[in-house]
């Protein structure tokens, strides 16, 4: 369950932050960097949520 939550958190976090960077008019590079930050945040959030349901 923890791995699934981490996977979903990474996917959603990366997509959301990358989309926000693109919507804000940032270049591809900065949108990509922001997507990586969102993925890291998604891993942490997924890990916390996964351990809550464990």
C-alpha cells in the first residue's frame, strides 16, 4: 500500500507542479525542475499517507 501511495503521489505531484510551471509561463527547463520538486513532495506525501493506512 505504501508503494502505491508513493507512486500516485509522485505522478500527481510531478504533473501538477509541471503544469503550474507551464501555466505560469516558465520555460521548459524551469517547468521540468518544478516538476521534480513536485515529485519529491509527492513521494513524501504518499509515504505519509501510505503509513497512515498501513
